[in-house]
C-alpha cells in the first residue's frame, strides 16, 4: 500500500495514518501554485476582452464567483482528511454506489480531461511562440503532445510529486508574478473605465457565474488531495487559503494582460513586452512550472475519478487510461478557442451534480459520511436531472450557473428536511 518504487499505488483504500503528514502551509503553497496558470487566466481576461469590463471590475466579479466555490470545495474536502478516501469513492455514500460509479465519476473524469487539455494547449502555445521568436520551428501539435505526456507521467508519481514540486516551485512562481506585474506596470496602472463604457451589470454577473461554474466542480475532487492532511483543519483551511490567494494573482494577471495588451495569456503578454533577458527567463520558468503542476493535478484527480468507475483497473492503469485520453484531447486547440461553450456545456451536468453532492453531505450527512446505504440515491438522481434540464432551458440572461446551483441546493435541502420530518412523525 502507498508507493511502489516511484509510483503511488494506493487506490480507493483509506490512506494510512502514517502518511497523513501534509500541513495547511503545504496545501497553501500547492493550491496557490496550481491556481496561477495561463488556463485559469482565461475567464478574467475574457471578462475584459469580450465582456467589456474594466480591469478592476473583472478582478472583483471573478473573485466574487471564485470565493463561494472555494468554500464548498473546502467543506467537501473533509471526507478525504477524515476518512482518507478519494473524492469519488466518498460520493458513493452520497449518491449510492451506482450513482457515483456510473454518473458522477464519468462527469468528473470528462471535466478533468477538458481542463487538462486547456492547460496543455495554453502552455504549448506559450512555448511555441517563444521558440518561434527565437527562430526555432517545431510542430505545435507535437509540442502539445510531448508536454501532455510529460505531465501524465509526473501524475503517475502521485501526490508527493505535487507536494514536493510546489515546495520548490513557489519562489519561482512568486518571482514570475512579480516580473509580470513589473512589466505591465511600465505602461501605468490599468484604466479605470473601458473604451466602450464598461460591460454593465449583466456582464459582471455572467462572468462571475462562469467562474463559479469552473471552480465549484472541485467539490467532487478536493478529497483526493486532503487524504494526506494532518487533520481536517489543515486540509480545509489550507485548500481555501491557497485557492483564494492563487486566484487573486490569477485574476489580476489575466485581467491586466487583457486590459493593457489585449492578450488573454499573461505569461505570453509579459514575455513579449519585456526587454530584460533576466525577467524573460523568470517569466518562462514560471509559465512552464505553473502549466506542469496544474495538469499534474488534473491528471491525478481525473485518474482517481476513472478508478472509481473501473475499480478493477487499479490506480496505475486507471491513471494511464486517463492520461492517454488526455494526451489525445490536448492535440485539439479548439478547446481553448471555444472555452465559454465548453464550460457552459460541462456546467449542464457538473453544476446540478455539485449542488446535490454538497447538499447531501452538508444537510443530510451533517458533514460526516454515514456509509454506503443504497446502490442509487433516487432523490439525488431526480433532482440532478431536473437541474440539468433547467440549465439547458434557462436563457443566459438567467445566469444558469449560479441560479441552478442555488435552486438545486435549496430544493434538495427542502426535500431532505421534509423527508426527515415524515420519518419522525
């Protein structure tokens, strides 16, 4: 159990107490490093480029969407730190074994696959552009596949690889962020108002909602990393602080790059604009490192989601199966060009599912798992399906991401309380 040679082999079984040594500070470093990357800068940048928001508006509304999502993510990390089990295996106690294995895990696997490809394409785009500027010609697809393959291999090593990498990489990331801010500030602070007069309240809510959709899906994976936490407090507090700090840097850098240079990738924008070879080197190192750690995390959690659906595969084979699909998908740059469409489509499933999982754990289980009692939680299935239908039918003016989550969470809470009262009476 644990690690065999260099690779993590522990699967769905609880992590032994002797391996639960990760502190809140470890999680802060790891989650901050995971959050500050080119792919996560996309929505804050699009809020400026396509939403017409100012830099300040984009930062505030995207942060307003991210923080509530991180609260739910931190709460849903408790099964990992308490029971030492991965997220989707914990979901068996919430949705039933069949509900988790046949629906929740496939949805989570697809979500991880999508974000893996976004990060791989974004990182390859940066490296490809830098190589082109240096006069080196290389196939973009080949470069993307190579980088994705390296990330998948690193994910096979497991949690300790992410923890160790974050410890060494954090100083580089801090220097990289400082270098980018210094480069952007050479043109002065971002303007207070946009040329078009601002995107208005609807655009603010829309992009805040998209960010919420993007990050609340983490409720179905956060236990994967807190399995190794010293305590539930170390895991939940570390995740929340690290995610929030990381996103603040992400939103500032993405929105600033878009506002000052019309570019969604802050790493590439800063690299193009700096004349200092030292700053350029730091920015490149930060960009490559950030791309690596976020995708190692995506491949790591995605492999566990797949493992919950196919337990017989074992940890390593499930990770390899996920990795093969992730590498193939990374060869399609369209996943970045149509980001808003993909995020909205994934939200049709992940938003109601995340609301149901959160409500079942917080309201019904009172933040403590009560074991697997049924093959299928029928109430959870019906309400999740209803939420998916609502998500499709609601026009964008209804901001379906946040609206459906709140409605489904409230409906589930109400039905659970009614059911409890009937049992008492």
